[in-house]
């Protein structure tokens, strides 16, 4: 396996904070990009103050900012802006997730930066994007899930609209931001020009609702909350066993037939006109679920999953984080959690990168930086500023 990273020739100035942007830049850093995280000298990224903490340091921040170099810079100061322009002339990408217009007010928006470096890729994420009637609205994950439609289809039919249990809007926008950056880099390889990438959290949520949208556009019926069911398929749901819930996923006719004959040993359920065709099973899924749960009541989750899988039908337990952290496939082989040594936190576990590249495997190489940890290294290499000047700039509040 080659040791270089797939993005080792890319240098990124990362002004993002909290979740969406730092998640994006962590993916790119894992793939070898040099990500230089720029923070306010006074307090840094907001998430340095987010729990959980160990030894006074935020593990939230440390998880999202591994593999990055950290510098401080006061973008409101004249000297700070001049230094920022010089940095922009030396790098490939500038990332930010301020509310649209903030960088323009600072005199650091894309139209200005492309005059400094016409190859710069300016990648921005915000709640509703940089244009449109909602562009000036503040954007948070819960708003994206609400206004992007995800909450309307999440939860149980007799319950209220429900937020997904994690920051899905932020994470999806971070992924799309990474895709946009990589596409812009390739476009620049073609025509030699940079461009602006504009990602909205709300758009990122809407983009996931393709199936639900087609149901609405074809029927005019607004999709409702279905719990753990999936509208086009049945049985495709969670089912109750002796000690909790597990999943059965009959994604086609053959799998349902195998389930009837090989798993539950009820061939009449295949012939039953209420269940024979997929559309009929969906229509009568409540009755079918009762029948399946009568069968499952005799087994533990593990026993039921083993029986369903032995019949050739997809099935699995519903794992919590404790169970996932001990799972040999997810953590042991796929490396979706990685142990690192942080200089203050000490030993800790961070999330692994889901992108597996067989020749240039993404890696967690370094822990998250302390505030301004790489000031001397970065400013010397990119701007030729020595340690004495770095100290003087610090004393003047520029860095």
C-alpha cells in the first residue's frame, strides 16, 4: 500500500467551526490534504467549549479536528487581513461556514479572494445557501431537518415530527461540501480556474428525500411518518423478539418467499392474497407484522437474526454505541473508531473515515491541534515569518 494520501498535494484554509465544516475538512485531512484550521485568537472554535471534556479539553472538538494544523488569526484586524490574503495566494481551498455575507463584510469574500488567487476554490456551507429568500436566515441542524422535510417523515404515525438522533443536516452538508470541493478541484485541473462552492444544510436534507418526493409527485399524497417501515416494501421493519427489537428486510419477492418457506415455515403466507404481491403486503403490513412478531416472540434477538439469516433473508440486530464499539466488523476490521493519543486528553477514541481507498487509505495521523499550536510552523513556511515576528504578532492580538 502506498503511504501518500490521495489529497496530499492539496492545501486548505479552514475557517469553519462547530460540526458541518469541521466534519468535511476532517474527511479531507484523513485523505491527506493539509488542512490549516484558522481560529479566533481569543477563544477558537466554539466547540472547544462543548462537552464532553477530559482533562479540561473538549473531546467533541478533538474528534472533528484530527489531522489538522491549527493557527490563530484575527480577521478583523488590518494586519490579519493582509496575512490572510498572503495565505490565500499559497493554498488551494478556502472553507467557511459563516452566515452568508459575513466574509463579504470583512472584505474577504470570494470576489475579493479570486482577485488574489484566481485558482482559489471558495467552499461555503450555511443553513439555506448564499442566495434565495432564506439566505440570511440563521441555520442550525434542527432547522434543516424541519424545513428540509426529514422531520415530517421521521417518527411514528401517531407521534409528533421527530428530529433524527444525530446532526444529520450538518453531516450531510459536510459530505456534500467535500464532494463539491473535490469536483471543483477537478474542474480547475481542466480549465485552470477556481470557483465558489455553495452548500445549504436544508438542500442537503431535501436531496435525501427522493423516494418520498416521487411518491408525492406521482400521487399528490403527502408522505407520512411510518416508524421503522419503508413505504415501498414489506416486511421491511423492526420486529419484537423476546429481549428487544431486530430488523427483517425483505427487499424483493424472492426474499419474501424464502422468508415464508425457509424461515417462518408458513408457505400459506406466500399464497395468501393479502401478502402475495409487494403492494398487497405494504397495504396489509400491520397484519403481517403481528404474524411475524408472534413467531419472533419465541426467540431472542440473536436467535431470531440467526434463523432469518440462515434462510437467506437479510436481518440484523439494532446496535447501540456500546455494542458497536465492541463489534469486530465495524470497529476491528472496518476501523470506524480509532484510538489516538491527545497531548492533554490522553488516550481517546475518534471516529474513523468511512471512505476506504485501497491504495491511499485515509488515516488518522495526528490529534486535533491546541489553539494556535502550529503558528510558528505554518507562518514560517507559507509567509516566511520567523518566531520573533510570530511572538510580536501574538502580542498585538493579530494571531
